[in-house]
């Protein structure tokens, strides 16, 4: 009887332990499933974050490209041409050819610019000879003139450079602005043809053509040729006044032409004062062939 009682007690304890063990197993299994589910959710969240960042970068790049096109005044069918036009050799990754930079486009744009400006000058100055047209052309297509156009379009901060230091970047950007401008012209020519390039150049060079930054011809020569064309005698220059110390004199000179009021100019030498006087008369009488064409 005692043995039977022990067996009954043992069975009772085992019976009570079984449900507890089964419950613990279920709880452990549930926790395991929850842990796996949590782990499976984490990578998905990361993927969504990366995708969102990629989309944001793409949108920012598209907006920047659209703003650049708006400043240039041409929408590119092939945006890669524009990116190439503003990419310096130093920004190319290893293995890429130098032709992937702006250099080839600069070569093309240089000649397209020369052709368009030559055509503009030919029609704008019908009385100018080959020598004058050549001087005007050289002034308009020089690197400094191209750099001025690039600055006016805000291209300075768009240039893509390699890691050469922030201060060096600024200097390098300024030094290659003219090249970048010509490369942009080349890119426009390839993307939109001669008509698109012609429109771009005329929009940015017409005012410069009529108002060059520096004299293209000696104003005394211009005034004399104009006077001869009007049947007038050669202009006469006379010293009106000399002031200042002997080592630093100032001359006031007047130029006379029959039927016209005299024009005066001041300079550190008689010749300099004569040029100023001639320029004053040229501007006053609206003579062509001077700075304003």
C-alpha cells in the first residue's frame, strides 16, 4: 500500500509538471517567432531608408540640372553632354579617359563661337574692313570674354573638380571659366544643332559686340576716317592748357573740325589728351567704328 501511494503521488507531481513544461515550451517558441519577425522587419526598414535617400539625391540632382539649364537657356535632350561640359579632368575617376572631361567640347565650342561671332560682326558692321572685323572678333572670343559670360550665367559653382583643396578649387574654377563656357557652347551645338548654339551666342554676345570693353582702334584714326568720309579736312588738335609740375604734367587738348563744336580731352601727355578729345567727339557725334560700333 505504501508503494502504491508513492506511485500515485509521483504520477500526480508529473502530471502537474507536464502542463507547466508544455506552457514554457510554447512561450519560448512564441518568443522565438517574435524575435525572428523583429529581425526580418529590420532589414526591410533599412531598405526603405536607403531607397528614400536615393530618391532624394536623384531629385536634388534633377533640380540642380534643371536650374543650370534654365540659366544657360537650353534644355538638353542628352543631359550627359552638359555634365561633361562642366567636368574638369581632375574630377574623373581612375580608368576614365580625358575625353570624358570638358576638353573635347571646349575644342568644338571654340570654333562654333568663332563662326557665330564672325557672322554677327559681318552683318552688324557692313562698312568695317577685314582688319577691323578681325580685331573685334579677337576681343569677343578671348578667354576673358568667355569667362565673363560664364560668370554672368553663374557657372562658377557648377564646375566639377577633383579633391585639390577648397582654396585651390576656387582659383582653378576662375582659371578655367573661359574653357567651361566654350565647352557649354560645344555641348549645346551637339545637343541642339547650329540653331541652338547660334541663339545662345547671340543672346550672350550681342551687347558685348556693340560695347567692347576696350578700344578696338585708335580714336584719332577713327575720327580722321569719319571726317574724310564726310568731306571734311583732317581734324586739328591744339593744346589749350598745361598744368601740374614739370615731372607730372597734365595736358588739356581740343580737337577742331569745321561745322562742329570743339571737343576736349585731358591726359598725362599730348597724345593721350588728343585720344581723349577724339573719343569725346566720336561719342558725341555718334561715329561708327569706335567702341560702340
